[in-house]
C-alpha cells in the first residue's frame, strides 16, 4: 500500500485507502448514463434508476448489520451520525428526561455534543474508564437515573483500540428502559456487529474507516417508526425527514461495497492484522522499552497505543515525518502540548502520557512494512538521543 519514496503509512485509524473494488464501482456509477439523476426525482425513469441504486445499497448495509433497510439513515459520516443520535434523542424526548450517560474517553463528536446539551440544560454523567481503558458495566448501572434518556458508549476507542463491554451495557440499558447509542466508527467493517443479537438502538459508522470513501456514513436507528429523533437540519425531507439534502449514490454505493467487501474478508483480515500487531510489538520490544496503553486482551488488533521511555511523542513524530506516518495522543494548540484526554482519564500521567503515539494497521500492510516501521522508529530514537532532544520535561 506504500510507495517506495513516501513515508510508510500507519495511520489507518484516521482513514484508510479506498479499496480498488470500491473505487471501480463508484467510478462506474459516476459514469453511468442512466443512474446519474437525483434519487429524489422519482417522477421520471432517470431518478427512479438512481433511487433504485440507493435502495439496493441500503438493503446491502442493512443485511450486514442485522437491521431493516429503512432503519439506515445516510449521513456524512460518524461525526454527523453521533450528533444526530445524541441531539436527536435529547431534543425529541426531553419531556421523558434530560440526563445522558457517556464516558470521558469518547470521540470529540460525542463529548462536544454532550457539552452543548449541558449548555442547554441537560445533565450529562461522564464515566471514567478503569486503568485498562474500558468502562465497567457496574459504573454504567450506578450512573443510571429515573430521568436518564440515553447511554452513549464507543465500541472501540480510536486512540487505544480498547473495546468496550457493549453487550453487557446493552443488557443494562434494556433492563433500565433507556436507549443505547454506540459510536462504532472503529468497529464496523472490522468486527461482526449483528443488531439482531445485541440490542443497540442507535449505531454510527463511517465508510472511510474500512476502505470506503470519505464523506459518507450512516446512523442506524432501530425501530425508527417508534423512536422519534429531531433532525439537525431541515429541507427536502430526504432520509425519512431526518437528513435533508440530495443523496450521493456514488458515495452510498462506495459505503455498501466497502462494507460487503470487509464482511467477506473479515476473518482473514483479523488474522492478518493480529499477526502484524504481534510482530510489531515483539520486534520493537526487542530494541526499546515499550509501554502499551490499554489492555491488549481487550484491544482491537487494528490499533496500538504506546510510549517509549524518555521519548516525547511530538519529537518522535517530527523525527519520523519523512519515514513513517503515525499519530500522537496529544494535540498542539498555540504552541502548548495538550496530552491525550483518553489516556489521562485512564490515570496515565507523566512521561508515558506525553510520549504516547498510535500506530494503526490495515489489511493492506505487510510484515515487511511492519519490520521497516520498527527499524525507522529505532533509528529515530537513536538520532534523538544523539541530539539530546528526547527528554520528557
């Protein structure tokens, strides 16, 4: 997947390359002479042909996720889907309660949406994970109140890869009579999620996390006819009145194709990335002292978050900028390093906090590329020590 003269790309948790099969179907549809019309223009055959493409893709997605086709609401991605789920439920059902339970390690699209709801008079409980990086079901149970509307919990954390106990929390939500929203951006396309087996009410996903195009995702709304949501926008009434605007059939087909392809390859891909992650940790650990953040036995094989003794993450990434594309657990704002709120919520402080980096794998990576990544990290650390720029302040 990597070009010889370019840095090795190990940031697939941020986005994956579009699969060739997906791109081919998208181009074929864009080049179509019969299905190029607006899917909402149902008064003529061209619009009907475009609508049929959308309907077929919607049915494919629903079949893979174990839901009804009319429960799939297309969005621009998981960020919009998360907002539609949280605000949609909160505003439509405020008379039943104004309390939301979530965790302190959610994606910003959930946390900032919850903060906005708080400014509007809603109460939000932010649960802390344990030191291993997951929220214990008992903590969720203790947080539930008579006025709780919704529990929102990420399936797989985007920084650590730690997977949350979604099935157990789903059972708790059913018993308490509250709704469950799951941000599954890092899970759909990688793990089997069957909504017939796990009672999740709202599920958000993005195509570009599993080799589909950017700019398309969906929110699955179970029992949509009974579960009312207030839309974020108003306009043409598309997507059952929940998401107005002209649908993009080529994007939607890209999503459905990527999901179908991922489902066919899931078992083989999981075995492959497990070996990639195992080999990476083994080889890096033979050369440098590595501290992994998050419980490995509960973590996605697609993500690894770690720190190296005495190494600042931003300095390491800077040293690797021409060799290796990875992500940091911190963000730079006005020249100040802001450590990862996810790791801090796990109780990680000091050197490991400021040294945390994330590598993420995909089915396109090879064992040779993993070995090359280790070699480049080791070489970068050696250069940093020689230049004396590695010390954590």
